[in-house]
C-alpha cells in the first residue's frame, strides 16, 4: 500500500468511526442543512456541552465538518464533498460485492459434470 493509499484508508477509518455514532450522524445532518454554533447544537441534546463538543471534534477530525470562529462562537458546517466521498466509497464496496454475488450466481447456474453427461 502506498503512502497515499494508506492516508486514504486512514481517512476512511476516521469517517466511518465518526459516522458509527448516532449523535454524530444527527449533528452531521443538522450542520449539512446549515451552519450551527456548537452552543446551539448542544442545546438540542440531553448531554453536556463538553460531550457535544467532543462529538463535533470527532466529526471535524474526520473531515466531515468544518469549524470557524465568529467572535466567541464556534460555528460548524458540514463538508458536502467529504460526505460524497463516503458515499463513493460505499458505492465502490457495493460494486465489488455485487460483482462477487454475480460470479457466485454464474457458478451456481453452471451445470455440474453429472448434469452435463445426462
């Protein structure tokens, strides 16, 4: 595996790790719809502000959201291109899986040597 491939795999690991959590997926949905302050996001969850900050930090490290400062506020917005890259990776994996299933179907459909001799 090349250095670039390894970096891409590390990035995919970080994205899927971030998306493995229900709260983080919900935060991502909200910030993809529009920029939100972390304070506003925290008010929507039954958990501490610090816990929401940690979820936002995981999403940011995975490259799924961007944060910027506006005065005392930390504003988060979703990175649509990063989400598309996750979708592309899933499409690639689905294509690989479908190809293997098609090959299995072909092998099952082939007549056995006993069937050919009859």
